[in-house]
């Protein structure tokens, strides 16, 4: 929180007025207490500890020399934010009562270290109603399966893709990603892939197949991508300025 508030305070005053800060964790339900394993880094995650290098669940040890600690955060369905059922915890330079109700979002980013299935469970209404023009999410099948104790590979990841497809979103993957210490041959899979709308399960399993074809005794993190979703009602200017905008205009 301190780092976020410092960054907001450094922004121009007019920009601060546009910011609504929700000190909550996106999940499938609002009002729950979610436990985070936190070291103050991008690897912080919901639930008990797991060794991201070995991809194994590990019990939390408060006497350990590492920096991880347990913190508790209130949960929120993003549906409840978009439908104005839950307001921000902080606003800047304006009164909460003067806020214009939210109608839709232009861009949503989801990167929650394997907790994505819960976040998208809290987005069912917004996705069905196409309340978000664009969504960018980390798609890490092995991480999602580990964090959620999945009994079968890729069902959770494929369900997210299907949820978006069923509402008319067009999906694009941004290329395969892995840790720099992954097998060199596997790193050659960095080409852009467009998921097939008729088989999200096969697309998800593709990332497991990379690992199967490039086995390693040392590397276990798996492979992932960023999936970009565009609503059929997305707002784009007639003449986009960016290369991405010009590309999306073709669809």
C-alpha cells in the first residue's frame, strides 16, 4: 500500500482525481478473508506457500529465514465493483459521493500467480455483458492447477478461455514464456499463437506438451503466455495510433 500511495501522490493532481483505489483482493466472492503468502514481490500469492521453482506445495514456516509472511486481505468480486455495489477504499482530490458510477472498463489486467480461476469466477456477469473492452491475463496452466489442487490438467484454464469465447471475445496469445533457466530448446516456442475457439483445452495442454517434449531434472515451473481478449463491442478509434491498435482493427 505504501508504495502505491507514494506513486499516486507523485502523479499530477488531475490524474489523481481519476484514480479509485480498492484495497481488496479479486476473487469469486466478496467479503471473504483471503490469506496471502507475501514477500512484497510479484510472486506474492493467495493461500499457503508453494515452491515456485519446484512447483510443490510447502507448509508455511514462520521461523524460516526467508521473507515470506502471512497477510489477510478482504476479497471482492470485480462484478460487484463494475455494478457499483462496492465502492473504493480510497479516492484522491474528490469526495466519494461525487464519483460517477462505473458503466464499463476499457482495460483489465489479471496476473495473480495461479489464482485466475477465482478471479474469473467473479467476472461472470461482466464478461457476459461485455463490460470490459480488453482483458490481458497471464495464462499459466501449471500454476493454476497447482494453486487450486486441480484433479485434472487444464480444466480450469480451458474454462476461462471458454467463458470468454462464449461471450464473443476474440483471444490472442502473446507468445510462449518461461524462466530464463528453462531448457534452451523449449525457449524456441516463443512464437505468437492464436488459440482455436473450438478447442481451448488443446490450447491449454500445449504448454504442458512443451514441458513433456523438453524434460529437465532442474526446471519444473512449466510454460505460460499472456492471453489478450478483445470484446466484440470494444471501443477503438477510427485510426489507431499504436501497432497493436492497427492490428486489432482488422478483427
